[in-house]
C-alpha cells in the first residue's frame, strides 16, 4: 500500500524542501521505496538540496505533456537504491499543470512506490492546488514564528476544505536556548495553537545548512536534526517513537564528544 | 533568574498572545478593528432610543459564532459595559 504525502507550509523559507529531501532519504534508509516530486514549477530546488542537479534530463512537465515516459524522468539516487527524484521544470510556470494531471501522475507513481512525497510550493495559489490534488495525507511544516504559524493555520483550513483527513505538523528550527529564556514559542505552544497532531520537531542546527551546502540530506546521521528526521520517518510509517529530547544538545559535554566523533 | 523578564514579558509570550488574537480574527473573518466599529455603531443606535446618562446602566453582550471547517466553533464576544 502506498501513501501520497504533500509537504506544505503556506509561508516560504520554513524548510519544506529540506524536509522532503530528509524524509525521503530517511524512508529510503528504512528500506522503503520512495519518490520525491518537486511540484514547484519554475522555482526548482529539491534537486540541488538532494545533490542531483547534474543528472536531470527530463522533468515533471515532460512527463505530463508526454515528451517522455514516467520511468525516464525519474532520477535514481545512487546513494540509496530505493530513492528516486522527479524534478520540476525550471522554464515554465504553475499554470502548465492542472490538478487533474497531478492526480493522474501521483496515481501512476503509486503503483511503483511505497511513499510519494510532494514538495509543495509556497503560497495558496495554483501551485498549492496542484500539489494537494493527488495527496492523501499532508505534513504541514512551520517554524515557531508568528507569521509562519499564521500561514500554517490557513493552510490547515484549506487542506481540510480539500478533504484531507490526515494532517500532521512538523515544527522546524526550534532553538532550545531561546525557548528556555522564554524568547521563542515552545513546541507545546505551537501544537496547542494549531490543534493538530505533531509528527516531530527538528532543532535549528548548523548541520542542516552544511548538509544543504553539500547536497547530502542528513536524515539518520549522528546529528540532532538527522535523528529527528529519522524519527519522523518512523512515525510516518506508523511506529510510536517518543519525541527526541532536544535539550540534550545544549550540554557542553555532549557537544564536545560530538566534535571528536566527527573527526 | 531573568531580570529582564521581571519588568516586561518575554518575547515568546508576546508572540503567543499576538498569535492567538490574529488566528481568532482570521478564522472568524472579524478583525479587532471591525469589533471596535461594531461597538461604536451599537452605542450610536442605543443612543437614538435611550437617554443614556450616568444613572442608566446598559450592558450589551454580543456573541459572534462561526463554525469553521475543523468542526470547532469559534466565538468572539463583544462586551459593551456601562454606557
């Protein structure tokens, strides 16, 4: 049985693409067959976050317009035999695709994969409608900021209006030091305000920037963020995994031992 | 002990409170400015019919309820006291 999951947020820059790259990588590491679909037509980015930008030949528009077969357009990630990417087109815009075409595409993909992760563009216009059309489940990404949470609330309303039943929340870029000082909303605050199920929280971690620079998603790595993403993957698969204790990272001792481990 | 927090609220708490107001307004499609105008107009109407002096104490409580997609009802209460 395959699941089609849209990763969305409303607001831009909260980490949708990074989340998709890491969730895909994590699911592949857990031996699931996953395909990542970049639906952000005109603003393609998932390929660079995955480090697969040099291997693109065909894209989503080519498949939809019948210029190539679905299999030809899929890029296999050589690091994980179970992970594939369907890149977006850079030269067109959101109006090049209709929700009906996206439904057809995701149905075709569902025959071959366990998980189809859709990277949704920011906003609530055509691009959002296309990405949501074929999805059976949604993960809403937000950061602990007023603007991002407001947009997330709006998105949750729109997803429910679209008939999506399973909507989970992913809180990104939590800074435990600021939360302790009272200068950042906590995980509990955000969950209470939005009132949907929390699937995981990812700390604000330098390693995420480094991994994006290198084009190597960090899910499953020996970093707080890497562990958090892998835990989220397990929860997506239905396992009951307790929330990671993000406070641990502030401990000077663990920071030092972490330093030595890396070298 | 955080001395700054002694005098004014931490910014996380401010964010949470602002967010709650904003989200209620968004979900209700009714902004704080709108409720201010509703209040003002109600007072004007009452003044047309009632001679409101210091001796007459009128209290108006108006509940605006909107059912939203989540199936949860959002209620916004406008209270006008001591006209």
